């Protein structure tokens, strides 16, 4: 572990850098959405460009704690960022589908190392107490804002050329690398990672929360992907499509600063039940006949899905962590997040490969309601 940094300015400058990286990781999830129809691939292929990031994230996430314990948080962080930047350049310059997906997988793997390492650095630099809680809140807020920012950034860049969508994160990552090298304190040698506690695999509350969050994440991203391709025949360009998706994204960013107080007031169970019910209702709305216009066909679903995700997802996260002993949370968090990312990979693949994708999304959402609300 590193010595705590006592100066206020260096500490908060460090939080700004690490939170910026969290924003970049969240941005990577959504930044491809408005650009995908312009690449010219059918949905069942285009989804791999989106789910590739989640696949790389899930594949490396459980190894992350051991890697950072062995090599040090600072070293891992400073090695992962330039690889991320290089993968961004390669993805932006290629026209080969396989290479583009591979760069997305590699970037997801890098994010699986930098995101937990960044949070660990914050909890090390800031002593336990109000300052640490504020720093973690800023870190989480940037992550929530990153998803919405990615949608808007993609709309702007894809209006020029879709290649810019994949190139743009490279200079951001390099700027963060420079400041991270200056601000992240060195690790103390001799860090030891506890063995994986197998009791986590028998923790029913944790597993139910992970399954519910996996379904929520997978159905949410699938709904956005299906909507993006549905908007193309309406003649919407990338920027218009990005703005059209905002009703499903803005609630997540706006609700993030109030998430903890909302959970304290209403409890996780109520928020999970209400949120998942809203989302399932939104998916089911797509099975009803409509006049085909955006206000009648698309907007109600996006509003319900955005509101439901904002209510339920953070509550599921908090429910999962609360179900685990503090000593085991270093392993519980990556296990939980691995399940969340696997949900994205599986449901994105499934919904674009079968006829009647909204039926699949609705049924999956209903299953998520049942499991997440179970006791």
C-alpha cells in the first residue's frame, strides 16, 4: 500500500485523473452506439463491436486483483493506459471487422485493470472517513456521466466519419497517462492478496444480485442497440440518433449523485422491484402495435427503461456489497462485475441473432425481476 497523501491539492488532483479514466471507460461502452449503423454491418455482427469491450472486461476482471497485488497498482495502471491508447489507434485506422473487434476486446481488458486499480488507489490515498467517501462518490459520478457523454461524443464524431469514434479515446488516455505518472504514489512492496473465498459462490444474496444486474445491463444495452438500428430507416443521422437515445441515458447520470440517499430512504428491495418492473414494461411496450413514429413507438420505451435502470442498478450494486463480509469485498466486487459484463455479452449476442428480439428482451427482463426480487 502507498503512504497516504496529506496535501489536499495533490490528493484531489489525483482523484480528478482517476475519475477521468473512469469516465473514459464508461464512455467506451456507449461511444460506439450511434456510429454502428454507419459502419455498414448487420446488427448480429455490429453487436460484437459493442460487446467485445464487455467480453474483454469480463475475461480479465477476476485476474485483476492478483495482477495488481503482484505487480503493484501504479505499475499496472501505467502499463494498461498506453496499451488502451494503442488499441484505440489500431481500431480507428482499421477497416477489418475482426481487427476492430479484437481492439475492443483488448480495450475492455485494459479497463478491467485500470478501473479497480484506480478505486484502490483512491481508498489508499484517502484515509477512511468523509474525504474518502467524497472521493469515491466523485469517481462513481464520473462513471455514470461517461455513458451519456459517450452517446453525445459518438453523435458528433460519427457525423464526420465513424473512424473518429474509435480514434478519439487515444489522446485522452495519453493525457491521463502523463498526469497519472506524476500523481499516483508508488506502491509499498509485499502486497498480499487473500485467496478467493469460495463461500462467495454460496452467497445467495450476492448471486441473485449479480444475476439481476447482469440481466438489467444486458437488456438495457440490447434495447439501446435495437433502437439505434430501428432509427436508421427513419433517416436519422448519428447526432440525431444520439439525441434520440438521451431519454434512456440521462436518468442514469442525473440519479447518480442522489443514489445513496435514495437507497437509504426507500431501501434496495423497493427500488429494485420498481426499477426492474419499469424496464420490463418498457420492453413489453415494443410488442404492442403503434403508428411507427418516434414519439409513439420509441420514446415511451426509452423513458421507462432509463428510469428503471437508474432506480434498480445502483440498488443492486449496494445490495450485493452489503451481503458480503468486508474482508471478502476485494473479491466480491470483481465477481459481481464479471457477471454484469457477461450479461451484456450474452444478451447482446442473443437478441441480435434471433427473430423477435424484443420478445427475448422482455422475457429476460421478467426473469431478472423474479430473481432480483427473490429473498
